[in-house]
């Protein structure tokens, strides 16, 4: 089986982990946490980095730090991971959805303003699968309407928009370090910001809102979202090689595009837009309407040929858990629905070889009519 993802861990990962074990610093108090925070924030051009235990926790802390709560609305893409809407719903607020652009698969920024109401507090943008959201229109809308911007850059390590790093645009921006990301800590996440007060609030929220003088006297409920020194050591070693990893991913994306050139019945990812070049976090495919089967059938057929795949996100308005809550009743987002049913991605991990990519391409040609 060719796995859908396999990380590269052949840099300083073992050396730094050995240092953690040798010194006994394995908890969140260890020095690698602070160093990873500082270096990661500097990499994306932010003043503050706040390491947390995963990307979902980063979103939850960001929403809480902005004091978004009951009666508030947050605009976000219909096509994204459930963590985005979940963070808003858990805060007692309401996610308001925007359909996708069929070419980039990101939220259609032309549809945002029509979703703004007097209850809107923030816009949550999510950079999807290797291309960024068109940020300039979003930032103009946020300024015009006095809204905060939460930027989910979980999939955007090393990605730039008009040569500016993704993760540098939000009032609060978040990252994930899950094993399929360009920088992994196994499980882990990061919040970055330039706002001193928001940074301090995020640090407090991730650490149960302990107080300096009276540690176990709490004025507010926080979370235990801390990152361990072990995770940070792994992340620091990965961060040292981010430029190399982005180069590898772009080469892989170009090779897949060449291998799939001329293949009928499938939409390939855009190589670039006027504002960004794709970093191919994953290599996604969308079946054409003339293909008689859907993504589930395609993935099954590829699985029979020992090719690992992963489905695209399922839209927020079609999530059973949200429907039972009474959210999104009667709403439809046709592009997101089509992406979910006809989209999937093929093996895209950093350890993938050219020979394996050739196998994937041959298998895809076999299953298509």
C-alpha cells in the first residue's frame, strides 16, 4: 500500500528528542517550547507565538481570546474541517457559511459581504489544500465593518500571498502540526499574533487561566492546551527544513500535474493564481460530471490497487451533528457539496518517491473511463 501521507523525520528530530530525555525536560515547561514559539512566529513575520496541543485547540483558544460568544456570528467557509465551526459553536456563537470558489476550492470572497449582519463579529478564513484565500478583499471588508479576522493557516506552512507569509494576516492566526503537515510535532498547534494583549490572553487560556500570584485562584475558565517540550523539539527540527519541504512539495505537485496531463474526467489543482503559487499541501482531484461514479467509488477502486487516498472535507451545513442542533436549515452551498462528493486526494506525503507517484498515476488512469 502506498500511504496517503508519510512524514520525513531524518533531520535533527532524534537529536533534539534525546536532549529532552537526557535533561528530563519533557513537559510544557521545557526550553524547546519557547524556542519553537519564537522561531515559528519569526518565520511567519509575527511578534508572538503561543504553542498549543493541536490545531483545533488553537482555533478554540483564538475564538475564546476574542470573547466571541452567544449572539455573535462568525463568517467562514462551508467547505472546511469541522474544527472551524466547532470552535464557534462551542463558544455559543453561530457559524455563517460562504460557498467555495470552484477553481481554487477556497471560500468565495465575493460572497462574504452579503453574509454580514449587525451580529457579525469575525471572519474566519481557511487556506485550503495549498492555495491561499484571496486576502486583500477580506481585509478590506473587515476594516470596513469593524470585524476581527481569524486566519486558519493549518495547511499553509510556507505558503505566501503576494509574497507575504500566510499566518501573518489575522488578528489571530492558527496552525496545525498534525503528521500530514509540512511541519509536524505529531499533534500540536500554534497561535500567532502581533497584538500583545491577545497574545497574553491566549497564553492564559491555554494554561487553565492560572494567575501569577494566586495560581489556583481562577477568575476565568481556561483550557489545558499546553504543548510539551517533546513536541516542540520535534517541531523545531522540522521548522529548520521548511524551505526544503516546500520545494519538495512543489516538485511533487508539478510531477503529478505532468503525469495527469491529458487525463480526461478529472479537475487538477490550480498551479498558481495572480497572488500565489500552490504549495500542494495535498494533491487533490475532482471528478468531472461526466464520470459515472463519485469520489467514494474512485477511492475504493484505488484502494484495491493499493493506493491510499483521503476524501475531501464534508460541508458544514451537511454535518449531522449541526443539523440536529438546528443549524443551517434549508441552506445549500452547491460548490462545497460538489467538492465533497467528487473530490479526494492521492498520496502526497513528503516521503513519497517518484516511483510511487508513477504507480499512483497509472492506477488513476486505469480507474477512469
